[in-house]
C-alpha cells in the first residue's frame, strides 16, 4: 500500500484535477452501480454531507438511537444541518420497517417534516450486526411511498458484504447516498467516499468545501484506497473468523456476563463484577487494547494487523486477568 501511495499520480483535487482521486471515486461508483463519488477525509464528513443534502430547516432524520451519525459525530446533525432527529429502538442497533412507518411525521404544522431515513451497516453499537437486502427492501419501499431519502452509513459495508455474499450493485440500488469508509477494516490511513447521483455529488462537493474538506494532492491517500479495494476486501473474512474465536474466549471468562452475537469483526462484552475502566486497566497492563462501550460494556475489533499468533497471546493473557 505504501509503495502504491508513493507511486501515485497526483493533481489538485479541489479543481477536480487529481487523476488518482478521480479514479477512486469512479471505481467505487462503478462498483455500486451509482453515478458518482466524492473523496473526503472521514466517514463523519461523508455522513454529514449526505444529511445536509437530504434535510433542511424544520426537517427530521429517522435513525436508530445508537447510530454513529447521532452518537459519535459531535452533534453534527444539529450543528451542520439544523435538522431534528427521531431516535428509534431495535435489537442490535437495527430498526424495522414498521418502526420507520410509525415514526414518519404527519403533514402537520406542529411537526418537523420527515425527509430522511439513515441506516448503518455493519452496526457498530450492535456488535457489528448486519442488515440484509431482504431487510432493506421493505424500508426502501416505505421511503419511496412517502418521498423520503435513504442514506447508508456504510462504515463497514464491505464486512457485511463478504459475510452475506450480496453484491455492491444490489446495495447501490437501494440507497440515495452511501458513505464508504476506507480506514477501518480495509486498512487505509485516511478517507471515505460518498456515493450518489451526479447532481447530489455536485452539491456535496460545495458542502465539502464549506466543511473544510477540500484537499489538494489527495491522490497519495486515494492510491491507498484503490490498493485496499483490490487487495483487502476478501481477507475481511479472516477478521470475522478471529473475532468469533475472540468472542468464544471472552464468553468463558468469569468477569464477562455476555458477549453480543459476533457477526463480523466487532466483539462487545458485557461485564459483571467489574467496571469497564477497571477491566480496561487490567487489559492494558497485559498489552491488550479495547474501549469502553457503555456503562458495563467494552469493545474489541479485529483487523488486518491482528493475526493468529496474537490471538493465541490474547487467550493466554486473558486467563491471567481476574
């Protein structure tokens, strides 16, 4: 990947003149059967740009209460788009068609206008849970019936696709905009791409500029993304297999009350008899990194730099924690 970055042909992306950025945007657009793409520094930016495109003053976004766009993007929905949010509940971070239908506001002067539904795949706070196409299709039908836009925070979408076997083009047909993160399981240093229609991406480029996301010789970063798409997608299955083994180890530990179902590369453990801060301190003393993920939960994520040898060391060191 580093060699690909050094060899990148570059230009000025603010003027649309970086050939490697242009190639990346077209590569992902073609992959998902969508018209155009926009390279941005982060998934937060691509999500927030999409929300800006699909909302406005006195409008509302429907999403799960654990959505990244709501919990982890610095209040961006409110500060960037001045939109209201309707938060839904659902198992493992997923929302149902009926819940969405019930959440659409009536045409009433007292209520904001519902304009956007946002989903997340895989669902971070749901332990890497997956939406399938069969679950998305009725949601898409509701959005079409009520004139709503449908956005996908696809932070780990390729993790979902390699697990389900579904095609990117099938997913591209479901959504108005999709955010694809390149710096998580795919292993890039920086970057996400927003996919949509040519008209939406033209508007998105102006919003990106206002957000401070215009980059000059960004082809160095785009080259890493192209390399990752060519070499790092299928190997995501290895991360999933290791995550399942890691989950099995945690289930046997006396300080772990529950492990969420492990579907991809995220493992969430609910603790018993110890606080997350205390558990994280014990883990760090053993050279193991995790993060707090709620009042009694911690999260682990497997990735391309975590191999079988490290898995064995993890198991040994976990046994030393009491």
